[in-house]
C-alpha cells in the first residue's frame, strides 16, 4: 500500500554500540561485580533447569538466558533506595540487590526459607526490605505499580526513582499504555525497561505490532532509546542517564533492550517455533562472554570468579534442598483478614465474621 512503512527484519534494527576501551571510564570493581552477578544468574538458572528435569522442582522454571546484561546492568545503575519491579527474566536484578541464590531456589521448591516463606512459589518472590517488588504473573502489571511508586517518591519529596521491566509482548496490553500515559502526564521519576527478546511466547515481533514499541514513548510525551541488551555496560549507562534525567525532573524514559530469548518461554517449552539459524546467530552474542573478554583485557582473573560462583551454587543447592517445608499451621500468618466458614450443606459454605 502507498505510504506503508516496512519494518526492519528481526534483530537488524540499529542498536547502541559499546565504546572503545580507551573511551570508556574504567571502573574495574563495578565491572567485576557486574560480571560476577551475570555469571551467578546464569549458574542459578542452569542448576534450576537441571533440577526441574530431574523432578526435584515442581511447576515450571523461567529463565533469562541472554538477559543477564539487562537485569544486572539496569539494577547496577540504581541506588539501593530506588524501587525495583523485576519480572521472570530478571534474576540478576534480585541478586544484585542482595537476594541470595539459596532463597531463589527455595522459592521454586516452595520451601520455608524462601522470601515468601513458602506461601508462593516459582518466580513470585521479592524482598521489600531490599525495595524489590514481588513479580506478578500477569505482565506488565508491575508497570502501574512502578508508576505508583514513582508518584509516591514525588509526593513525599524523596530523591528516588522506580524501575520496571516488561517483555515485548506485554507492550500490547492496556496496562502498559495506561502506565506510560500517566507517567508522561505527571513527568514521574520512572524508568521503563522493555526487554525485546524477539518473541512473546511463540509470537514473533512482526506479528505483534506495526511499529517498534520504543516509538510509543514519544506518543506519551517522553523519550525512548534502543540499547544493545547484550552489553551490560551499555545497559548501565542508559539507565544511569535516565535516572539522572528523572531525578532532575525530566520525567520517565522507555529503554528498549534488544536481545534474544535463548531458552523457551519456560522449561517445558522446546521453542521449536524459532528458526535454528536465528538461534545460532544470537548464540554468537553471549553477553557474559563479551564482558569476560573486556575483563580479561584488564587483567582480571575471570576463571577465579567462575570458580567462586560454582562453589556458591553448590552450597546454595544443598541448603535449598535440605530446607524445611512451611508449617501448614502458619498458612494464614500475614494475611489481611481471616474469616469463619458457615456450613450450608452439600459442601457449600458462606464466609462470615471477617476480621482484620
């Protein structure tokens, strides 16, 4: 049709490129910690996939393979007091803030030592003491939550920023647009991370939307940028700039992090719908290997770091498997209200006498 603009092929759109080493401001300690956390993220998930296949984990396991630079780079650019709303591909953000691998494994195992005490399982764990929101299953429900947190920072006069993540598929949902609209109207201190990993479950990009979703930011009155999601330093810098802009009153930023989902939607998904050549092309862009090469050039002993991570995973696995299941008598602890059931016969009950 006349005037119709064709979309670029998947994975071919322009991305930010990493600066040459002599142009980067070297912070070796930061780079080492980011590399270690990325490596730890992948090691935790690899171990949990193995446990799932061996029948040690029920339900399912969701991983963020090739998302490590996104999760870690974004979290590293925040302050501990900033509000973080991660999702199922963002384990590295939890680890960066201080959630321990044993707690993550315990959550998937439903153990009492999980952050929720075993009251919720799999990926539904957070640490409010670390300003990490519990991830919801419905995406991007965390976008309105982060918008609310940003509004609270503004209302209280606090110097804080909220950051939330979503996948490319969830940009088609209404809550994505509602959150962006309100954040733009109010110029709230919030950063939205759009993890563009080429598929919304099994739906490719060209079947999801007619325009690149990062362009939607302009419709709501603020900026959107596209970043190489496999470059942890590029992700760190993009969020650092966006955070400063938000604190200075410049409002929100939408950051599109372009990567590939190298595992299926979850451990039960064999991703046969993804062309093999696409997977092989992205396999050459391992974000951990990229950062490892940079650190090796700086004289860092990366093999020693990998050995430390391996030892940590072994200890975490052993502790998580040995942890107790939650006490059933504590099931109602922490709920907002309780009620008493009044039997009505035939297995029907009416709840009454609610109390806070």
